[in-house]
C-alpha cells in the first residue's frame, strides 16, 4: 500500500532530525567493533585499522588479551576503545563449547559478577574504564523458561551502551535504546554484501554498528576481511558518514536524545 503524503512528510522530517544528530555535516554514522580479543585483531587488524586511519572498538576477553598483552597495550596507546565482553563469555548451552558455563545456568548475580570482574581486570591490565559492553553471542538473558531474566537493565545502569549481535539493521539515533544497540555481523561478508545496509543507513541518517571476530583474508564465517573494511571506509568517506567508536557515537546519540526529551518537556 502506498504511503500517504503526510506519512512521507513525517518520514522526511524524521530523517532530517536524525541527520542533525551527527557533527560537522555528516549524514550518518558507522562503528567498527570486534569481539573476544582474538590474536588476529592485534597481529593483522591493528596495522590495517591504523593504516585506514579509523578508530575501532574492541570488546575484549582477559584470556585473549593475555595471549598478546603487548599488542593490546599498543591498541590502547593508539587510542582505540576497549569494551567489556564479560569475563568468561557465557553463551547458550545450545553451543557445545559453552555448556560448561552456559548463560541459561547463570543468575543475575552471576552475570553481574562476570561484568564486574571483567571491568576490574581491564582497569588493572589495560588501564581503561570500559564505558561500552557487548552481550556475549548477543544474549541478553540468564536462566531458563519461567526463570529467564533480562540483564539489559544492569547493562543500562553500568554502561553508556550495550551492543547486540547478528541484527539486520542500523540504529535510529532518536529512537534507539542505547542499552540494546543493534550490531550487524561483518564476518564473511564482502562490501557488496554490506552495501544494501550501508545505503539504508545513509538514507535514514542512521548509525550502523559492524561486529566481527577474526581479521584476515580468508573470508570465512568468523573473519572480517581487510578488503571489506577498506571498501566500507572509502564508501563512508565519499558519502559523508562519520566513522567513530561505539562509545563516542553513543555519547553523541545520548546527548541528542536527552536534548529532544528536554525540549518536549519544556
């Protein structure tokens, strides 16, 4: 069914309002993020990212950082963002590798301990206070069935933003819940795969968050390719899309949301 003229006008005004969120005439925003502190993020990823001249967000695990401690100190020194990804990465028991520490078997106190201990470890070993969080496997719950509980409120209380995973869209800056920032998987995808989402992000003045794991040239299901990253960066720069960390863009979105809310209450 065709939209009415009023609906089209309302959408145009909404897009214009969204675009006013972004600084310096940018029309949309994009963040690169990577999970688990995989070794390839330091060995190959850091040189690629620095050569592209972009900031990135790394949601780290202590075990991963320990495997390349000097490299992760270089990541911090280069000004990239370090986020919390829990201490031991509890995911669903549907994954065989997670059954020894399944998120269904945790309580709210248990996930709180995961998050608190990870924050303390990051402060001690990397000298950073994380302000952003990535839900392990994108899961936002603990428990099973009638005992299932969301820990989104806990993340909202402790962090500026919490990133989900394997979502299919971008974040509308005036409407997004920063405790549940949608994140799109960049692993195994070419630029052409991502192009439709990039186009919609630009059209709507939105914020696209990409999330990956390994960084390398294989292009498998757990690897984001440097060629894809370079093509995305080039596209962003040619279309006035702001590239920054999850935390920096979330801070901008938060300020704009608060400003809009204040104006409605005035």
